[in-house]
C-alpha cells in the first residue's frame, strides 16, 4: 500500500514537473517571438527613417540667404547602419532559434541548450552595443558638441530624430528580451 502511494505521488510530481516545463517552454517561445518582433520593428523603423528639409544658409551677411535642400538618412551614419545590421542579425537568429526549438520539442540535449545560450548571449551583447552606439550619435544630434563645433540637427530634422529615438528604445527592449532568454537558458542547465 505504501509503495502504491509513493508511485502515485511520483506520478503526480512528474506531471507537475511536465506542466512547469511546458509553461517555461511557452514563456521562452513567447519571449523569442517578442524579441523577433522587436528587432524586426527596430530595424524597419530606423531603416526607413529619412527626412528632407530646405535650410537657409547665409554665406555673407550682406547677401540674401541661400536655400539648400538637406536630407537626413540612417545610412549616412555608421552607428545607425550598425544598429540596423545588429537588429537584422538578431531577427534572423531568433527566427532560426525558434525553428530549431520547435523541431527539437522536448528532446533538448545539453549541447543544444548550450548553443542556444551562447547565441542568445551574443545577440544580447550585439544589441546592447548597437544601442549604445546609436544612442550616442542620437544624443550628439540632439545636443550637438560645442568643443568640436558640431551643431544640433534635431531642431531641423525633428521627425528623423524621433524615428531614430524610437528605434533605439525598441532595440534596447529587444536586448532586454535576450537578457531574459539568457537567464531562462541558464536555468535549464543542470
């Protein structure tokens, strides 16, 4: 009788463990889909960011100002290109990792878990570094730098600056998603 009760308890504990493991897998899948959507959105928002304005330039105070068309595009600054590229890489990696995890279902080896953990760690580092680079350039656009005589450009290209700021914020959220995924992956390791 005692032996039957132990077997019954072990069966309940295993069922409870399977439910917890299933909810953890659901959470991981949700986090990966969210990271995919965020990185795709950030790359798209920054990739299409462009604004053209007519700017008046005074060459000589006695002459009338000269109107010149000026354009701001993300491809003009290497930090923004890096941010777009990092988001595109993270998006592609996330799609592949979702496919691998869906195919492997419950048969995840320690090697697969470690490979995904390392991939998530690399994506987290890549997105945090691209956020820092794009954020620094964006801050330069907002504040300028009087020491090297770089003027503020966000007062002229407001729409472009808002799009780049939104993309940097979304990239930061995607990097945080990967940080949570690293923690979830690390919890799976024995």
